[in-house]
């Protein structure tokens, strides 16, 4: 009996060793279930340090990650989002000095339009308050980390050239529209709205801006400790498929507040996006959790993953990426990058669920 027990223990040693494996990132585990098959997990945050305003673009099996770096634009390229920490950060563009886009390089986004790549980013003139505007870079290289980024200039409404950040692209039918967060005018500083405008090309607007969301609710007006002017920012389009409703997911309240959250507005089916009244169903959809210490979740992006499921069929998962803090009342704490799976309600609207605490095992995106 003792010999049989000893033989069993020896046979189990490799399985226990597998269960304790760690990859070079140091935060990914491979566990073994009772059938002996591997189940892969990761833990949030997926990358070290402060990478606020995360965004992901994907093409040809690769993911491209961008975030606010302040004085430059960087890209991390990876085949597996849960293993982003192992990717090399490459600086692809550094602004020239003494221009209107030399400082405060915030929230860059990467979009593939008309066969070329474009980066949209907010920037300001050094030592000039309230000079933030949106700018565009262009790259026609197949490898974004090697190609040259050409500066295309400022993208703005010529009739209302106001403070602007967090620009993004929404495609409706065969038309592209620019969406961003901005001020109504200089007399109403720090109150941020969501605007939309038509585009004639990837760096030029072809019509006036239209305000489609205003911070009027209490959940949109939290400063760190009180209700303020209100903030709507970080807009990004989300749609399950071409037949499903189109949503703009945005962040509400001041980023430094624990109550910073994600919210939605929806374009009424078949309607003109340039008519403000056609944007409906505004509500918060992903908020802080005191219970599991997730504060200020917001500024999100989206990606998909594909792979073979347990039944041998190809399956696609939807995921969202966002930043958040783990301590309450600490607006200066670094905002760390997290990812979670996104599901869909029967009416085609997104279901973000509840935040997941850091340090919890989460099954990797399918295909990783």
C-alpha cells in the first residue's frame, strides 16, 4: 500500500509543478483541473504603472495598446492582451518644442481609415493654460512600430474652435464622424460636453459640431469631494454588429473623483447622428465598488478575441479595457489598466457587469 501511495505522489509531482508555473510577466498562472487539462488565467492590472486613458486597436491578429504618456506617444504591440506587460513600449512620435502641440499629450487613439493608420491625440501649448486641442498623425506603413508618422495638423470646427480632448472616430453606414469632449465656450470653463461632427477626410471636419451629451445629472457632476460643473469625456463607439444599436460609451464626472464612471448614449435606430435629440437612453453603466475597492473606473476601449471553445467551434469574445484606482480618496494614485469580458443583452445593448478586484484570477481571452 505504501509503495502504491508513493508511486501516486511521484506521478502527481509534474502536475503540481505545472500548477505553480509563472510566465516572465510574473502575474499569470497556469492551473490544472481534475481532468489534467490546462486552464489559463491572468490578474488585473495587466500592465505595471500609470497608463491612464487606455486604448486598443487590433488588426491582422495583433493588438496595439496606447495610453497617456504626457510628453510622447507610444505603442505596445502584442498577440495576447492578458500578457501586455511582456510587450515592449516603443515611442512612435515625440512633439516638437514651441508649438501648439508640444505639451499635455493625452489619450491617443489609433484608427485604420481609407487604408492608412491615424492617431488622434490631445495636446497643448507649453505654459499656456486652456490651450488643449485635438491633432492628427498619419502612417501608411504596415508595421506601425516602424513606420513614419506624418503630422497632419489640428482637427477642429472652424466656427467653434474651443478647448477639446479625447477625440475618436465613429463610422455610421459609409460615413465617418469625429466625436470628442470639449467646452461650450471660454465663459463656461471646465464643463465638458460630448460633440460630434461630420468628416470630409481623416483630418478635416466638413460641418459644424453638434452637442449630443451634457453633464446634467448628479452622477456626471462629481468632483473629488463635491458636485461641480460636470464632465462628459472619453467617448468611443460600440456596436455588436451592423444590425445592432449603436452606442457611445463615455466617462462621466471628474477623473479625480472616486465616482468617475462609464455611461452610455444610444443612437435611435436609423436616425441622423447630427441631430442631438436622436441620442437617447443615457445612463451610467459601470461604476465604482467600495466592496472590492475599485474606484473611478473609466476611459474605456474595446477589443475582441477569437479561438476554439470546448466544443471545437470558433468563438469570439468581446472585452473592454479601462483604468481605475484601488484606494478611495486618493486622486493622485496611479490609474491602472484592467480588462474584463463584455456581454450583450437581448436588445443589443452592452452588459459590462460589475468591476472585478485586482489580484483575482480571470480566465484569459479565448485564443490566448
